[in-house]
């Protein structure tokens, strides 16, 4: 199968075959990161620009490592180090970057839809590394990879996503990604953090965390995104933790081979207890490791790689 996409913007625009192709390629890429010398010449001569308007630890670092493991030239610009603080618009910035002829621009931005806008304005490939509350497709792909790796098949699994659904681009991308791959997604959280009409994306909704935990093969916990909330949507962190946090006590009702996930950053003791985040069911660090593999696969495929084993 070829991979003909210019951009990676959201999970809606990826077919099941394309998702499987990306995950298969990422599995091959993962092996490179396990070698004593973690570098192949595959993307020598290619240029990747990381353009991050919002803070990031995992996404930015893993794209940087992914590019370097494939021998691409990779450079990073942030809002504070760019001329955006002098009043240059996003589109002007992108056009100027395009004029330097990079192969891929990876962008994170607080504005929902910003990656789509850029993709229409420039010929360079755009990868959405998170746009506002809209989408985080590379996170969803690494989550799918982590579940597939641990469970063998995604189809038929019950996935519980618990927390601040309304402000989460990870939730939105994962509802679409997991549903597309045949899983059943149940959302749980306070009514104030549950977007109206979210069921139309194919998920079911409960306001009871215990119901979500009891029925789940996979439990994905999300942090409260205070930076995107415009009003007080919960009383105290202590009360939130009691009602919605994943504690050892609450986990006793889960199936015995449940997987615990979290995209990070974690607020320990709020949405997840430290002993659960670090416990035997947690695959949170697998998610981080697979983030490098998925991003290597995307850089490779967007720059013309088509054979999922062509990673020597
Ligand atoms: N999961 C995630 O996007 O983490 P960062 O914000 O650290 O990139």
C-alpha cells in the first residue's frame, strides 16, 4: 500500500487501512530505537521544523528524537523565540518557513483549526501536534499502537476515557480513532466537563466513574485542563479525586488484565493515584516509548516512504 497523504491533521481523515499502515510502520521503527546505534540514514537531506506555540515535553521531544533517529535535520522554534511576539501572523510565519523549503512542519497551537488553516496555506507537509481543544492525532496513533501491542487487537475492546472530556483534544482524537478501529468508547466525567452532543462521535457517556471502570478493558485518565477552562467547573481537587480519580480502591472493580493509560502530563493524586500510575496495569511509559516510533513512521511516510519494512 502507498501512503499518499500530504498532512496529518486529525483522525477523521485517516482510513482504517491508513491507520494500520502507520501502526505497522511504527512497529518496524520501534526496533531502530532498541539498537545500540539508534540511527538510520533514511531521511538524510530532509528538514523537519518543530513549531510549538504551547508547552510540550513528550510530543516535542519525541518528534525531535524521531527526526534525529532517521537522520533528518531538525530545528525547533517556539512562540517566545519567534517573531510572532513582534506581531507577525501565524500565516506569515508559516509562509516564511515554507520559503526555506523544509519537508515537514510539526505544529502545536492553542487555536483549534490552526493546523488545517496552515495545511491549506502552504505546500509543506503539516503534522498537527495538538491544536487547541480539537485534535491530537499523533497522540491517538501512539495510544492505538500501545493498546494493539498489549491486547493484540483493538476491535471489540471497551475503552473508558475519564476526566475533562470537554477540553481534551486527546479525548476527541481517541474517540474517533478507537471507534474507527472497532472499539467501544465510554466517556466519564463531571457534567460540567462533558461536551453536549459528544455521543454523535460514536461514544457513550456516563457521569459515574465506577461504571466506566467496571466495564473497561482499557482505562484512559485525563487531567483537568485548567488552562482552557473559562470558569470554575469543579469544587476542589480533593473532591474531584474522590469522585473521578483512579485510585487503588476504584481499580478493584476493574477486569484483571485492564490497561491503565494517560497521555501526560499527570497530576498525581488528582485524576490518578501515584500507585496506580506506577502500578502493574499501567502502560503510561509504553505510550511515551511508542510516541517516538509513531512519529518516526509519520516523518518517514510523509516524506515519501511507502514500504512499511523499509527502515534499514
Ligand atoms: N501528551 C502530550 O501531548 O504531552 P506534551 O504536552 O508533554 O507534549
